[in-house]
């Protein structure tokens, strides 16, 4: 039969209340309840013992052992045999426990500890509590893996752990299972649940161009809304790379990132570098700001160090800064755009707008009439490299009539006057002429409902005919370089037909789901008089399709087919198919075609992506691009990923005509994994 003794320890102990959240902590002035099969001693004795299935409880702390003793004179307590100490911050188990209430120190032999909030496990010949937040493990192991046995662990002669701080190990050996992998004389990493600064796991790789690659990163927390990553990369054939990534969030809408990278070349390679700043947000005064400023020193930087095809094939680097402010129905925007040509074969620099200012007074309705008035004003400064090409001021007042001559039919008529004042190094003057446009359209709709009434199919047909006329006038030297304000003469009729199929399903609770299954638009036109924008009589036929056959199958296409006499051909095609299933399998195939222009530039290739889980822990992904004209692959990329309970590894293989690369990336649960902004 168990005996029970309950009493208050009203002792003057030098232990702060902060100790309450740490392992092996007993709070002052709190009642302690001690239970055991046999109790020896009394409250007035210097020492008493609890023997047989002994349990000590104080608020959130519980201590189990075969026997527990307390020495009142030394302010010490101990436990022997199957010792288990449990409290909010974690659990300790071992053979022999000694606690000193005066110093707050404790020692547990042949011990194991689990820090629950940090997800951290310790084991060793002994675990010592040095103070409220610091522990020392002798001849032990530590891991953040919760599997039994752990998939990975660190063994060390001594490990000093600061709860909410760092674990520091000496003479450390890293193990996968029980297999030693490598030795480090000194090592530390954060033992925290929040984002914490520290080294990230290195990435290793091999490239035909760059040689053996080692990627080292250091993650630095700068605040709740800012962080940064320092990069140090070694390329045995290319040099040493140094970089910085900086990320920030200010308020609810302002966010951005900065990237800087420099490679010191070796073996005759020149230094290359690049920088980028991207930002999106709202400035004081409700001014919207968006930036994408980029600088690349040399095209070889993109060819050697860019990863995506859209980057390493680039010849142009485009930067812009965009500011806008809206007042009711008035918009003012300022945009600076600079384009740098990295191609060594191009003599002429691309044109840049530094800056372009646009004021738009949106359509204003005149009383209750169907008449609307609007005004567009745009000023542009054009620059080619460091040379100023000219300035232009564009004005277009316009009036629009929105009519409904017959129920269900809309008719829009618009008349405007285009005026341009220009100045170039060789000319200055003005030009102006009128433009007219009209649009007539309607929507026909029919709905088919199932016999049960819970499913329906709606078919919409939207035919429209439009007309655009821009009168002939003298063109300024560079007006054709501003496509959205084209002053080229035009006289054309355009026909379009849009079809939509929409399904709607309802469940027993009345919840409905509407899905657009088909969107198909066909458009073409006829040039009433030949002009430089449409020299052919019949304009190309454009077909735009989006087809959602089912939840797992989507098709899309956007194609232009030339109808001019004697030269029927495709001008451009962008088509694709995507398949997905609930098992997370994914397959997509896309086809891109663009007819060659006067400079001989065009495109004709296929791209595909396959992503599929092989098992619950393993997945495979493959991407490729294939040149239809060249009958060769332009790029391969394959990823094999394993995600275990506590660790993972990603093998990546990339191949393109001028390079071949193999990368290995390890991840360990809880180890140097950062939740970046």
C-alpha cells in the first residue's frame, strides 16, 4: 500500500522564476506531493526517503523513480532507478539523478533528453544542467530527428546546449543511421523554433563548364520583416563566386528582394557580375511603385551561371521602374525603361524610354446621355545606348457613344484626334489626324438543365464586328517605335466569334460549383486599304482556345494563320496540354512556333515536363526542350528527390549543348532549415 506525504518547502533558495520553463526545475513556494510504497523520515528530519514506485509532483513537473530522497540540510534531492523527469519543456530519463536546489544544477547519468518545443533529442553518459537554460552532454549524441532509431545524429565528446540558443559540439562525428560519415572538430547550430541565423547545408555539384562546384550559404535574420543570405561558391574551372540575397516586407503591401553576385575569374577568365532589385508596394500618398532593375556585366555570366533557359539564352537585359497614382477617374503614371543588349553581334542598341509619362482621364459620362469623353496625354524621351534619339508629346482626346439600338445588341462608336509634337536631332514638328472606331456585338445564351436539376450546361455565343480607321498623315521619325500610340494609317474591319461552355453542379446542401469548360475565340479581318501594319488584304486568322475537359485534363492554344494569297502558312503557334491526377502525377507538353522575321529570327520547339511520385517518399521530375527544326534536344533536366521522416536528398542533372551539370542537395529536418521571407 502506498503512503502519501504532502508539505510545503518554504526554503530560501537562490533560483529565479525563469527556471520554471526549463528541465530539472522545481519552483519555490509551491507545494510538492511525494508518493511511494514506503516513506522513511518525517518533516522534522534532516533527510527522508521515498522507496518503491516513487513519484514527486509539483505543478507541471513530475518525477518518477524506483526511489527518491531529499536532504533538507544540503537542499539536495536525488533519484535512482528508472528515473523519468517530465515537465512542459521536455522529458529526461536516466539511471541516477542529483539536483541541488541552491545552485539550480543537476546531473543525470546514462541519460536521454527530449526538448519538446525545440524538437531536439540528447543522449549521453551524463547530462548536466548547468543553469536554467544551459545543459552539457558528455560522450553523447544529439539530433532533431524523432524517428526511432534516428535517421541521422551527431556524436561528440561534449555538447553544450543553450535552450532557445545554440548547440555547440566538440570532436563531432556525423552519422547516417549508425554509419560515421565525416568528422568536424567544432560545430554549432541553432536550437530554436523561430528563424535563426546560421550556416545552411552546402550543395555539391559537377559541371562541364564550371568544374567541381561547392555552394556555401550563411542565413542571417535581420528582423521580423527582413533577412539575408550570404553566398560563397567555389568553381574549380570558373573561379570564386560571392553573393548577397536580401529580402524584406514593410507593412502589408511593400515587399521586395535584392540580389548581388560577383565571380572572380581564374585561368584567364574575366570577372563577371550581376545585380537585381525587385520591389512592389505603395509609397506615401498612395503612389504605387513597382521596380525590376537588373544589370549584367557580360553575356557570359548568363551563359555560365544562369539556370533557367529563359535566362541563359537571353541577349537583352530589361529594367524598368513604374510609378502610378489614381484619383477617381484620372490615372497618372511614370515609367523608366532601359534595355541593354548583351549580344556582341549587334551594333545597334535597343531603344529605351527614359522616361515615359502617361496621363489618362478615363471616360467621363456627360450627364445621363450615352456620350463619354476621355483624354490621353503621353510624353516620351527615347534613348539608344547613351545617345538621345528624340522626345515626343502625344495627345488624343476622344468621344465615345455607348448605344443599345436593339435589346441585347450593343453599339460603341468612338472618334478621336491624334496629335504628336516631336523633336529629333534632325527634325522637329507636329503631325495630327483623326481616328474612328466602331464595335457592334451581342451575346446569345442557352442553358440545358439535367432531369435531376442539379447539373446544367450553359452555352454563350458572342459575335462582334469592329472597324478601325486612322487617317493618313506625315509620320515623325520614330512614331512607329511606339506601338501603343501608332500613327500609321489603318483602315480595317475585324470579325470575331467567341464561344463559351460553362457547367454548374449542385450538391444536396445547395452548394454549387461553376466551371468554364470551353473558351474559343476566332477572329480575322479585312484591310480595306493596304498599309504598313497589314499589307495583305485578308488579315491572319487567330484561334484562341482554352479547354478544361476534366479536373485532370486541360488544353490551350493561341495560333495565327496567314490567309494572304499564295502564302497560306502559320505565323505563330503556342499550344499545350496538361494532365494532373490526385496522386500528384503531372504531365505537360507545349509547342512553340514563330515564323522567321526579316532578321531570320524565329522559334520552333517542343517543351515537356513530367512530375510523378514514385513512392510515398520518392518523387521524380523531368523537363526537356526539343528543337523541331534542328531535330535535337536543347535541354534536359531531371530531379530525383527522397524525403524521409528526418532527412532528404535531391539529385539534379542538367544538360544543354554547351554544359552538363550534376548537383546533390541534402536536407536534415530541423538542421539549418530556414523559413525565409
